[in-house]
C-alpha cells in the first residue's frame, strides 16, 4: 500500500497513518473503517489520468506532483481583515465558516441557525450513529479517487438535518475558505445534508481562496432530498487563481422531491465539479444549473451524472460557460435512465460563449436509456457573440463594446436569475452579488453599468 | 438643407452591384414610401443606410442632417437620429426588453445632451409608449423579441421608434406578416410620430400599409435605381398594374 504514494508528490498514505487518530470519529469503529476503506480505494485508484474517460480533457498534471500539506488540527489563524476580504463572505445570512478544513466558531452564527445545523466534528463526537445511514453512503468513494480522498481525510463540514415538515425560512451559508500559504495545503470538507419529508431548505456553499497561491480544495457534499421536500443548493467557487478545486455533490431525491442546484465557477486554476444526482422516487424533479467563467489559462471541468431511477421523474440541466484568454472548459453530461424509469422527461443543454480565439471547450452529452417511454433531449453549442444581435443593439445607439458586454452579461444572466429563485424569502442577495461579480469580471463592465443606469 | 440626401448611391453585396445610382431627397416632416419588386434593392438600401456589415458602398454619398452618414458608426447614426425598423427583428435571449430600452434611450439622450431618466420616469415613459402600440406590458419584461410572434416583433420595432423619437425612421417591410388588426395598430403608432421635425420612409412591397399611413411621396425602386416617383396615387397604380408598368 505504501508504494501507491510513490508516483504522487505527497505521501497521502503516510499522512493518513500520522493523522488517523486525530481525525474526527477516530474512536468510532465504523467511521475508522470507512476512512481506511476509502484510503485503500484511493491507493488503488490513484489520481485519474487523461487515459480515464471521465478525465480525458482534464490533466491534473502538477496537482498530482504537489506536496500538499494536511493542515494540523490546531485552530486556524486567519486574520479578521483577510477573512472580511474573502469574496462572498457576507451574504447577509446566517453562516458556518470553515478555514482550511476546520470549523471557525467565532466567525459562524450557528446559534441563529436553529437546532438543525451543526458540524461534522460535533456529530462524530456526540452522536455519530445518527450519520451512519448517510456518511459515505451517497458519495461514490469506492470508484472516485477524489471522493475516496475526501472520505479518508474529511476534517469537518456542516451537518444539516431538517426534520419532516420543517421549512428553513433563512438560507444557510457555508463559507469555506482555503488560505494560500507558501506551503501548498489541502482541505477536505465534508457536508451532510438531509432534508426530511415535506421539508424545505436552501443551502449556499461558497468556496473561496484567500491569497493567490496554490492549494487543493477537495470538498464533498452528500445531500438527501426527502419525499415532497424542496431543496435549493448552490456551490460557488471563487478559488485562488493558482488553486486546484476538485469537489463533488452527491444528491439523492426521493419521491416528489424537488432539487435545484446552481454550480457557479468563477475562479481557480483548475476547477473540477462533479454533480451526481439520483432521482430515486416517483415524480422527483431536478433542475441542475451551472455557470462557469474562465480566463487566462484557467481550466474548468463540470461533470454531471444524472440518474433517472424511478418512473415519472423530470430533470432539466442548463450549463453555460464564458471563456476568454486561453482558458479551457469541459462539460460532460451523463444521463442514465433505468429500465423501469418510464415516462422520464429529461432535457440537457450546454452553451458556451467564446470571447477569444484561443479559448477552447469540449462538451459531451451522454445518454444511456434503458426504458422505452422516455422524452430525452440534449443540445450543446459553442459560439461567439452573435453579430446580428450586436448590430441590432448598435442600431439603437448602444456602443459596440457595451453591446458585446450586454450580450455576454445576458448570456450569463439566465443562470444568475435562477440562483435563489426558489428561496423562501424571495430576496436574492447572492444573485445580486453574482451579477455584480460578472460585471466586474467583464472588460466592458463599467460600460454596461452605465448603459443600464437609470 | 434636406434631412436626408442620397446622391448617386451604388452598393454591392458579395460582389454583385445591387444599388446602381439611387438619388433621393427627404425633407423633415415628409413621409416617403419606397416600393419595388423583390430583388430591386429595397432592403439593401435600408441596410446600407443603417450601416450593416457585408454591404459595400461602391459610389455616391449620403448626407443626413448635413453629416456624412456613411462615415458614421452604426451607433452614431442611431444617436444622430436615424432609426431602422427591421424587417426581421433579431431575437436576443437573455436581454430583457426593459434593460435594452434603458440602454438605448440613455445612449441617445446622452448624445442629445439630456439627463438620463430615473427609474420611475423611465417606467412611466415606456408604459405610455407601450399603451400607444397596445403592447402587452408583459412583453417588456421578456427578452428582446425572444419568442415574440411576427406581429409582436414588428410592433416592438415601432414601439422602440416611439420611445427613441428619431429624426428619420426607415420602416423596412414593417407590414409583412401583419394581420389587419396589427397593421392598424402599427399604422396608428407611425401616424402618431408624424411631425414637422421628423421624416419617415416606408419601404414596402405592397400598397396596403399606405392605406393607413398615407405618404407624401411614392418612389419605385427598380433594378437598383429609383425608376419613378409620384404621390400616393402611384402606389394605387402599382397595385393595379404591377411593377411591369415601371419597367
């Protein structure tokens, strides 16, 4: 087993042996066994290469050779100023803050969050068995190297358990910070969210970097949407420009449950987001949205894996990307319709806007249908700004630069508008912040702001 | 000085000369109609005046309000008061009509030295203009022309014209695809904009819109030139005899 560490730059197996007894749940047999089993799987699987179909267009390259340190279990030492500077820190809502994989109680407002929310560490200390049915049960650590890595090393995260029939009026914000230090670090946040029958919840994860250096953020969220439950889940990634982020959301939606997800990638050297969603009960619904912005040499890879495992389920997928510079994007949307998932209704769409001649996109829909009564459509587009639309806007007095900016902004806006659309309180702080971020990101942002001012 | 003066305009599309010496003078306050059979150069003329790419001017000049129109960027023409109502309005998914109108109106007001409208005045203004065109206010919230019916798109063009108050509006086949009710609404909108300071050019294949918006002058474009000019009766004559009489 020790030899598995040889091709990588970091001795994961050695680090595990060193830290195992200090990891949360160390004295709980099933947690210990889960971690060890996951580490064994990681040692066998090792980091994926481009020979792996699911990683064909994403080369982890230097990430596999970097000696990422596993931070000690001591308290985090992030200055208040650095914290406040971290993007999307304050969304005006109750939040849990994690820094480099550790819970930061002083910066969290746990008390405002009712009794339904706590941390992974706290549960594994106090009442580990309540997690047994879920922790490690939805993430595919048996065959996904990064899910395995997370499962072996998970340090902390949020545990949200909304009882049957309860509506959380406020969204929950999980602010997950990685600090870019001289020595690259890695973090493995694990969230477990279970929303009971007929319950409603909105969860926003913001994964952000402080500083501009290298680190590896490797979060995993396991999510169960109960029968008739409604869940809105956002993952926003604004990592350091040098950072690696490889994360997974693994969701299971029970009968008549509704899940909306928003996968928003704004920054990071290499960002890979996997979304696995199983529609497990009759009439379950999923709306999976994504938006990715990339510039420079950034690489963004979204993999969605949607499983229709029950009849009469509906799924909608809309992923949009805007690429500038020499950036690269990958979209791989797999839809698997089981034999008994009759009357499946599924639509997938991936559109990409290229702002430069050097940006590149690889998009691949993949439908596997074993039922005979299904309605499945998919479409992918890669294009540049529509010249006819630019002309139309200019013919109404709008400058060429503002017209281009407006079209790019609007391209993104379709996804932005739906962020938080399902929120109970109908405010859209995150959507507004996101819109501002996109304006700031666009070269013509000032012009668009000016054009729209009134 | 005429508001628009086209002198011996020649233009080519992909190497084919479509306009072969167009001459036209339009004074403020006038309504002109340019008619002609398919392929006579009507839409080419509209696009050349609006500044669309792909049309090469090979000769002649166009003065708009004393300025060299052909030397101006597309947006400068619009800001100077030139408006083209498109034959095929472009669908722009994602850009809400309201955003778009705000951006356009602000750009044009800025050029005219007017203050930008505040949000409330802007909404009041667009509601007033929408009522004029009997536009469903829900259309204002939708993306520009996206999923609009043919008639809604054309109405949206005239609505934009009403909002932007150009000096010269060129309506390119605005009547095509309109049913009789929509045509009357569009015509009312156009008539409401007739005025001493404004000129309107109606490019059309058929005479029927001219029953509602009665032109001062009618010109027949044929094989890239104005072959005949007259008053509104010329349109009726063409309706009777077809364009062969011109040839």
